């Protein structure tokens, strides 16, 4: 017997019956075709979401076809996306730079001097200096963290800068 024309998939009982009838078959179809790696359970759910979003446009007789087509397209899109991701993962970044060897050597020497100069600071100076210059914290924040006055933080950072300027002439 033919169904009434006013019935559409937007009615909850009809949508539930379509879900119960086709969800397992749809999952099996996707699993057999694409395997478990692309997460067929998610694609089944997404296909039913698409069906619900378009429920007024789709007749109950065409629901199964819509679901299988939508789910298949979702999986194909996922495959294409993963191919793009894989391609970009395999491309290696350019190892060469536009800097000349002399610049690279000077940069390395400067870095060594900086590290040596930082190691010559007292622990209190280095701690306050790094919190200010590397982490971007304000004097007041540093004072709260270290449980000291703002003036003490200023003194530590000023002392660190003075020592660094003396140890590294280029600074």
C-alpha cells in the first residue's frame, strides 16, 4: 500500500525508522569499501545529519539512495583530504637559506657569546631578565611571581643589562 503524500522524513518517527533500517547497512558499506581507518561510524552520522538538514526536500523512497550517496561522497572527500595532507607531509622544507656563510658564522658566534654572557649573570638577574625579555612579563608581574618588590625587579634587570652590555660589545 502506498504511503500518504503528506508524510515526510522530517517527522521524527519516520526519520528514526529510516535510521534503524539503514544505519547498519550504511556502516557496513563504508567499512567494506574504505576500511576502518577513515572512521565510517562518523561518516554514517554525518550522512544522517545531511538527511535531516534536507528532510523536507527528500521523499522517504529516496532516503536510502541519498544516505548512501552522501556517505560515499563524505568518505571520498576524506580520502582526498588525507592525500593532500600526506603530500604536504612528504615535501621537505628548503634546507638552503638566502644568508651567506659569513652571516651564519657571525650569528653563531654572537649566539655563543650571548649564552655565555647569560650564564655569567646571577641566578636572580637571569631569572628576572628572562621573564621580562623572553616571556614579555612586566616588572609588576615578575615582582608578584618572585615575591619581591617592583624596585628589586628593576634593579635585577638593570644589573643584568649592564653586565650583558659589558660582556657582549655588540649589544
